[in-house]
C-alpha cells in the first residue's frame, strides 16, 4: 500500500503511529509557577554524546495552556526539565501520569508517585525511576502543524538507580526493562539484548 498523509490512509487507525517503533519514553518532569508536572512523551530520544543532549516533542495543546501542554509551557518558563527513564515496573503509574489534568494539578500526587529534588536544577524527578537526566533547555522549536513543539536540552546531571548498574553497565532489566511505545495502545518492555560489533 502507498498513501499520502494529507489524503488519508483508509485504515481504522493511523499506521504512522506504529511505523517508527519502539520509541523510548521520556517521562518529563517540570516545575513552574503553577506547580510541578509529570507527563510521558514517546517522541523522545538522545541526540548527542558530548555534551550529552536530548529532545522530546509535544504534539497537542490543552485548553488551559495557550497552544501547548503543561510540560512545554513550564520549560519555557523555567528553562529546565528532567527526563525520567520509564521502565516496565512503573508502566501503570507512568500511564496514570498521562491523564489530562488541569494546569497546576500535580501528576506526582494524582498517580501516587514519589518526587525528589534534582541536584543541578530546580525541578522534581521521579524518586524510583531507573535513571533521570537533569536538563537545561537549549531551545524550543515550533514544528510543522498545529501545537507541535520540539524541546532540546543539554544534560547537567544524571541519576542511576544502584540496582540498575550491572557489571558496570546501565541495565534496567531488574526494573522490568526499558519501557517503549509501539504505537496505537501498544507498549513493550525490552528485556532481551544481543551484541554486535561494528565493522572495522
């Protein structure tokens, strides 16, 4: 099959949501004038090693935030955010934190998630996350389409849960594996690994 996105695909669900998968989940925590916020984003990835940098994209808006969501609005306000690495053992609370709560409502409280303070930025993080990346925003870019925004940040601090360091490597299989989005309502927890050497 071939289709042009502007003409539609004729399927019951949008296939694009599942074509680029699995996608890691950036569980973004922020702090703003209205309080603390926590929300998962599956358009998320690392983009550079030195200095370490990440990005995530927000693709819709809320009626109580002008043209965006709480996370982006609060990052523009504060200039900082934290990426909490979601794992299989936290999938239910991660999903609960995606509820469309009014601006100023804390997903930490609503979903019963323990928050602790970051070290290098003024922002909360998920206490039990397998890892957390404290970030300073470098830019927020509008993307094509309504309310599509990309946030880029440089990592200023890294937290790793002790039980997720195995033989000197980050390995969150003890926490249920890396949680990833497959599209539609589908997720996976990555627990099977294999190695490959690059060609010389």
